[in-house]
C-alpha cells in the first residue's frame, strides 16, 4: 500500500460496467491505510463484491476474490492484509463468539464489510475506524450509482 493517502473520491459516481466499478474501488483503495474499515451497502447484485474485488486488487491481492460462503469472511494478503466480510446470512451477533469480527480486523489490515448493519454497534465497540461508506444501487442494466462518503 502506498505511503501517501490519496483523497477519498467522495460523492455520487455512475459506472456502466463491473470494470468501471472496480476502477472506482481502486481509487477508494488508494485513500485507505491499514486499520481502515469500509462498509458497503446495496441490494443483492448491486456490485458490493465486485467493488471489494477491485479494491483488493489495487491493494495487491492477486488470487481470486469471491464472496465468502461457508464463513463470514475471507482474509487475503496483498501489500497490506485485506479482509472481506459478508454478514448477509448472520441474523445477529448476540449468539456469536465475540472474537468473530476480531479475526478479520486489526491495525495492519484493511477490512471491507458487506451487509454491515447488524455489526455497526460491535464495530464501534471494537474501536473500529470507519474510513468510508459505499452505497451501491442499480441504475438500469449494467449501470450503477455508487455513493462514497467518509466514515
Ligand atoms: P453484490 O455483492 O452487491 O451482491 P456482486 O458484485 O456479487 O453484487 O454482483 C454484481 C453483478 O453485477 C456482477 O455479476 C457484475 O459483473 C454485474 N455488474 C454489471 N454491471 C456492473 C457495474 N456497473 N458495477 C458492478 N457490477 C456490475
Ligand atoms: Mg456480495
């Protein structure tokens, strides 16, 4: 990960392909530093995982970046540790091991969280710095409206 943090590309962006969404994600990634957490919202198929893939690539992850299926998250090693969490199937955190999220967070990692709503409180309790929020919405066919706001 580069020494210098680029400015976060805040605001509303419109992409017309998965590749364009990945390119926007790379710009967001350039604004991140280890320890940062990015929360992603949007309907199924809006492009959250596509966005995380683009960001992970930009952070030096070379393997496949796919949705976590049997676990809540995956960890990758790029130029920085990258975690990808998808909390869609988790009903709540009350019945879960408190270490569940901790496995994926840390000062040396950047973490991307899909469906973060149920974990917002736990993340705040863990002292997590939300660096950015990314809201993705369908805008017809392959078009997406992607809003990037600071944490
Ligand atoms: P989510 O994680 O939000 O459920 P995915 O990233 O898994 O969404 O899926 C998005 C799907 O939409 C992928 O098949 C992707 O190729 C496709 N797609 C088409 N246009 C776009 C776009 N502009 N941005 C992101 N994904 C797009
Ligand atoms: Mg997904």
